[in-house]
C-alpha cells in the first residue's frame, strides 16, 4: 500500500497533463470553426504541444507509474532506489514539452540572439529520461528465472519504445544538420510518434491490464507477446505520407498490420472471457480497440490507404486508438488501482467522458468518411468541438479527484 501511495503524485501530474492537453484540444477544435485566437496563432505548433503533452505527460508517465507499482509483485524485490528520481525527471521534462512546442513546434524559436530548436531539444531530454527508466527496469527485472506474461509484454513494449526513440534521434539529427529529405523526415517522424503509440502504449497497457486481471483470475495459458511486437514494429510506415511510400512496401506493411490486428484480437477475446469486466466505460475502450482491429483489415481494400491516409480519417483513427482505446483503458486501470473519484462523482465523470469521446469520434468519422456517417461538415465540426468540451470537463474532474486523493 505504501508503494502504491508513492506513485499517486506522478499520476496527479499525468492527469494534469491529460486535462491541459485536452483543453488545448478544445482550443484546436474551436480554432477550426472560428479561427485561432491571437495568442495561439500557429495551429501546427499548438497541435504539437497538444500531442506531445498527451504522449509524454499523460500516457507515458501514467504507464510508467502503473508498471513500477506492479513490478515488485513479479520480481519479489523492492524497486531500485533511483525510481522516484527517474519519475520526477520524466514528469518535469514532459511538462516542459508543452511550452517548448507551443510557439514553433519542431522549428526554430528565437530567444535573445539565439535560434533554438526547442521542440527537438525537449524531445531529446524526454528521451534521456526514458532511457533512465529502461536502465532501471532492466536492473529491476535482471535474471528473473521466469518472466510472467505482464513482464514479457512490458519487455517488448520497452523494445519498441527504444526503436521509436531512434526516430526521435533521426529527427533531431535532421534539425541540427539542416537536412531536407522528405522521405527521411516522414520516416523518422512516424517511427517516433506512431511506433511510440502503437508499440509502447499498446503493449505496456496490455501488460498492466493482464497484471491487474491476474489478481482475481488465472491468466490464459498463451497470449501473443513477441509475435505481436514484431508485427507491430513496421506498421508506423502506414502513418507516413503515401506520396513517399512505394506500393510494394505498403503491401508488406499492410499484411504485417493485419497479422498484428489478429493477435490484438486474441487479447481482446481473452479479455472478454474475464469474470470481472470493469466499469461500463471499459466497453467503450474495447469497442475502440475493435475499430482499430477492423481498420487493419479495411486497409487491404486497394487504394483506400492512398486516398484517406492523410485526411480527416487519419485523425479519426488516431483518436480512436489514443483517446478511445488507450486513454479510456488507462483511466479504468488507474481507477481500479487507486479509486480516485468518490462513488458519487465517478458516474458523472464516466458519463461525460463516454458521451464526449463517442460523440467526438462519430463526428471525426463523419468528416473522414461521409458515406459511412452522413452529417453535414459544419455540423460535424460543431459536434466534435462541443463533445471535446465534455472530455476536457471529465479530465478536469478526474484531476480534482486525484488531487484530493493526494491530500487524503
Ligand atoms: C479531449 C480530447 C482531444 C481533443 C479535443 C483532441 C483534439 C485534437 C485536434 C483538434 C487535433 C488536430 C486535428 C487536425 O489537424 O485535423 C489533434 C491532433 C492530434 N492529437 Fe488529439 N485530441 C484529443 C485527445 C488526444 C489524445 C488522448 C491523444 C494521445 C494520447 C491525442 C493525440 C493527437 C495526435 C498524435 C494528433 C496529431 C498531431 C499531428 O499530426 O501533429 N489527442 N487532436
């Protein structure tokens, strides 16, 4: 119990990041309707501030806290004493990414007489704190005689995080050498952001989910870990601009993506067999994961990816994965461990979250594929904007609940 309490402050920071990045998402959504305000003119830079705070401050920090909290159960040893230092540095660097990206994203910002690539610099510092996490994780799990399923999933999640970090190294290298190669720029950007999300987030989240499930039910005899990681690894190519990806590479990666989706479906089916399925919003997360799996098969329709990869449908897919599946499931797992909100507030937060997320996703789907869900474009933009207010409100209420848990 004392160990669990150690991680509450980091979870409060993670939920603060969720709330701030969600409010920024609201700004972007209303910015699309009415134009951005004068104090936030650079839409692309503010979008970078939003997405990086979500990645580094919300999902990564929360996953690390949940992994550290669960790990001693498997190692039988206390955590390395440097863990609080690593978590504090990770939290600080993640929060710094927000102002660093706000003005110019990955471009140069003028401070006095210097022109600094603040976004690239802060990404590098964030990456260094992740390597610190990886070093401590390796130390904590060194020479474990058997590696149970959650640990195997975390091992592979970390491998893919390291592989994704190489993309960040490439991006930083391009900024510093002023290299201008559209293929490499696209490859490094998506190796970093997409593999980080699809690899590290998915596998680490499944590890935490199975770790919590194993407290009340026996684990299935086999679930894919390494095979899933290997098939997920090349799928970041699908995030790149179709203009720079040759046809044969697309088909190789699309097939790997279908394989990964089939293995994710094996996890989903086994989760469905668990005796305790969690609160109702867990179903929203499972539905969003089912959409991710379905999308992998849909990409086999010739021409579909080339036509839709860069438009509204990509934003729908990203938010189905990151908001619908990963963020909703993270909230379920944090609450299962920490019971943040009181019994009176939990249904309010869950209702706002579920209504906001599903409304926003439906509007994004309609913008990307009006044939599937015909809603006039302006109305879809308005629905997405107002539903994002519900999501941000749920995040703020969750933050208040988490902060008062810290005081208790
Ligand atoms: C309150 C919930 C959210 C809102 C209102 C929101 C809003 C937005 C908006 C308006 C955009 C720009 C879309 C465009 O350019 O067409 C965007 C992009 C993005 N968002 Fe979100 N978002 C939310 C949640 C999340 C979460 C939870 C994550 C990740 C964990 C995330 C990651 C991203 C990413 C990666 C991009 C694309 C960035 C890029 O291409 O540079 N968002 N979001």
